[in-house]
């Protein structure tokens, strides 16, 4: 009797028992699993080599900064249940710590960026600690108000340079270090958070999001784990702010601008909430689009709104989830 053939989805032929355990029978299946990750990593490493000028190379850096903010927003909102609009808070705190250390003590970016990342994460966590028992729109409002509060304090008291900021900061030695430093940080952030949310602590974070009272009833201190999540997310945002101040050789009150809170949210919605990598995809679309539409001034907001309306109406799950679903629908012929 002649053996027949039928089509089978590649992922169904590979996946067994759980999402994290696979059995591989061919190089094709191995390539199928590794290809999306390789496309992301190799794409980010190769694209800077193909860009025609330093303007576009700087644009890659800005894209990665917004991607980091969008990733931290996605992590807090969709894995912990804390709707955080504090991207501008993280940027400003990280930028001012790094810029202040460099301006006052002449420390190099090699020291100021790590210090600003850890120190900024601690400061932001302490500021938000009293607000952790509340959630939803109330927590979001508090995180939105903090950067406005700090901006007005700096503006009124003229500390840290006031409205002029702190100019003349140390920059990176060349554009290649500019690019590959932030690209490496972005890649590590994406894969590090993906690994974190798939560990036991990630399950605990999701449990706090779904039913924090049940977690609390089991004897687990949810405030401690919320604080840990805020520390991780704010550390990523503060790192982006510290990097940006050395990229621009300046830090000022514009680091507390609402753009750093709003655009990352738009990127997360466009790319796909709850995916970690989706917000990066959204930032990779919105940031270059923002530069293309810069000549339109305030009308850029109209185009952002139209894009978000179309995505929410047509693909509410986001582009990343849509592409992922299509990728998993690839089929091949097998013997039966």
C-alpha cells in the first residue's frame, strides 16, 4: 500500500507537552524555531551598516530608546497589572542623574549610565511605592503627574540648570558606539524580560494582575513583588534616559515631556500588547514615521490617531500577534 501525504502545521509537529519543551526531528524544524530571533538580532546588527548618513544612524538610537520605554510599559501593564504612564518620569530621573554626575564630577558615561540606571530605579520605586496598593486609572494618573511635578520644581527653583538644563555633557566616542550600545541594551532587554515572564516569578506577576486578592490570601506580599516589577521597568526607562543625555550631550526639562509617556503607549498598542517584542515593532514603525511627518508639525498627532484607530479596529491584537499567528500557520507535507 502506497503511503500518502498530508499537510501539517510546522508548529504542531514540533510542540509537545508545554510551550517550553520541544522535540526536533530535522534542521528545518530547528530553523523554524530560531529564525524569528535571528531575524531580530541580525537585522538590528546589520541595519546600521546600511544607513547612508549619521542622521539615520541617530534615528536608530532614538527608535531603540522609545522601544525600551514601550517594553517597560508593556511589562508593567500586561504582566503586573499596573497601568504606568511614567515613561517621562523614568527618562527624566535617569537623564538628570547621569547628566548631573557627568557635569558636576566629570564621570564618564561608563560610570554614569550604570549609576543612573540603578539609582534612578531606586528613586522611581520609592516615589511610586505609596501608590502600589492602588491600581487601574488611579495608578496611571499618579505616574502621569510625577514628571509634570518634577518639571515644575526644576523650572521654579532653577536647580539642575533650570530651563537651560545641563549642557556640555560627555558624548560617546563615535556613532558606532552610540548605535551598538543601545542596540545591545535593547536586545538584552527584550530577551531578558521574555525569559523573566516565563519563569516562576513571571507566573506570580500575572497572578497579581489577574487576582491580587487571591495571591494576598495565600500569604504572599504583593506590594513587594509590585515594587520589584516597578524597579525592573523603571531601571530600563532610566537607562534609556541616561543614554539619551550622553547622546545629546545635554539634559533638560524636555526629558520630562509627555512624548516619552504617550508615544511608547502608542508603540505598544500598534506592535501588540503583552508580547514584549511587539512594542519594539511598534517603535520601529512610529519613530521613523514621526520623523517623516515632522514637517507637518502638530498634524502628526492626526496621523498617529488615524493609525491607532485603524489598528485597533482592524487588528486589535497588534501587528506582532498577527504576524506570529501567520508564521505559525506555515505548513509542510508529511508521510501518513
